[in-house]
C-alpha cells in the first residue's frame, strides 16, 4: 500500500510541479512584464526550486557522442550488445575515418564495466565511461528498473546477477578486462571465482573500486544498518509491490523512492545546503552554477526499483552472513572460491573519505585471492576522494583513471606465468 500511496501523491503533485515551472518562466522570461516587478528574481527562483523538488525524474541518457583517441575526435554510438530481462549489455562503439586513430582503437584493450544495481542508474558512471573510451573498447551493464520488468519474467536473485556477469564476459570474449564499481565487486568476484573453479578462461585483469568485499572492516552507516536489523525487518519494512500502472505490476521490489530517502538521510544538511545555494545562484543569475546543480540532481534524483529477491539476498549474503569472506557462499551447488583464481591480475581501489564502503573493505579481496601471484596484485588509495570521487570527477580523471589505465595496459594479453614488468611509482604491492 505504501507504494500505491506514493504513486497517488506523485500524481497529485505533478500538476503543481508543472504550474511552478510555468510560473517561474513568467518571472524570468525577458518578454514577460512580470520580470520587471520587485522580487521577480526571488519569485522565479522559489518557483523553480519548488518545481525541481516536486517533479518526477526520468532515467537520464549517457549522452556520449564523441571521444578523443590519440588526440583525434571520434564518433561514439551506443549499441545494445545483449538484452536480458533485467539488464542490457551496452557497447560504446567508436567510429573514425582517421587511419591512425582507427589502428590505435583496434589495438586497445576491451573492458566490461559492471555498474551497481543499487538505486541509481548506470548513467551515474558516465564520467567513468567517457574516460575509459579514450583508451579502451567499452561495455557496461545497464540494469533495468524492476518496476518495468513484467512479473512473468520471474524473480531475480543475487545468483542471477552472478550468472549475468559470467554470460556477459563469455559474450564479449576471453580478453575482456572487468571493472566493478561499489556493490558489484562482490558478485563480480564470485563470477570470476566460479569460472576459475570450472577451469574457464578468466579476465586478464579484475579491478574492484569501493566495494563491500568484507563489510566488517571499518563499518559505515550503511553497513551498520544492514548488520543491526534483522532480515525479516528488511523484508517487512522495505519490500513493496509495484502498482498497477507499471509493466511490473505485482512484482515485489525495494522501491527507488525509499532508497532515495535513505540516500538523502545519510547527509541531509549537505542536500539542504546544496538546494539553498541553488536558490541563491538563481537569484544572482549565476546560470553556470545552477546548471551544475541541475546536472548533478537530474542524475542523483533518478532512481530505480531493485528486485526484492536480489536486495534481500545481498543483505543476507554480504552484510549479515559475510558468506564470501567466511567461505560459506554456495551458488547452485558450487562453492565460491576466490583462491582458485590464478591468471587474473587484481587491482583494488579505495577512496580515503569513502563513507559508503569503509577503509579496507575492498582491499580484503587480496586476502581472498591468495592464488594470484603477489606480483600481479595491486592496491591504490585515492587521497581526498569520497565514494563518488573514485569513479567520477576531477580526482577520478586526474588520479584514479591513470592508475587503472596503466594496470589494464600492463597485463593486457600477457599470460599469468610471464614475469611482471618493473613496478610503477605509486603502486602498493600486496603480499
């Protein structure tokens, strides 16, 4: 009933949001006489803020149409490489008539970016993809909003997530490097572990960024909530059924609007301050700062529903049973054994100020992947970076990405038994 009540409220406020938007234009349009009235800027700013607080945010687009390869601007086309009920595997195909750039692109490594299925859309990694396209052929998982998946498509469990990752890796080919950001570090490690245990070819490299491999280390507010509430509490409190106005009517989900409430509750003062600054920017006529605010919140406010089975499985497996680090995780009768991985090089990345995945949680992967030669295992701490800073923004582009790019290039196509080249400055070796 909570989801239906939310939809009713959203439908009720939708006309008011549109009215506020139209009224704001009456106070700022150069041809409107109201623009010359006292306090016109403040009225326009207030109405614009009301519009943005009440409006519904749709899934954003990646909007990546070009990339620079070797100093040459090339065209980029987004393609669907594989379509599954709960996810699309997207490829960002690059095109150019420049023969030098074309030869460069053909020789560049292929990467699969596994985006989080944890509230926000894969477009949150737009900056990640844009940077990677300079030096790589890029695929990414684009998870589907569960409310848009018909109930007859069946449930989606954490084990299905692992199976999707394996299928995508096999589809792309054995030379694809895999990069996981936040939540997918756990299922990606499971997927590669299972492939290694079965004797399949595993990716040349595996990069894990800010994920809860071992959520017991430096627990954050997110970890504490998951560990201190019972599994039944999560099921009874956070799981609701999709209303009749969506294709997935009747499907049990963890609704996006509840996830968004949790996101905001983690840092309410910061969000209030950000919206107040937006109001002041509009009053001052600082359109550049106002556009930056809109761009961020257009992405941040666009959330998706997670399948209930997947969410509850994750809570229990990752945050309550710690099944991966305890060696008790079994998928379809096969134990998840990261120690069976041998040929894949490993890079873990953590942000110094990450308040979602605490210090040491991602780095714990090195202890689990004991079968990988220490010369092929690396860790990087991004100084001054928060959770989003390790995959987006200036610190990602200037500090993190160069490390990742060098790591992928170093092990691209090189057999596991071949000696590692001289270690670059800044790498932290894992014993």
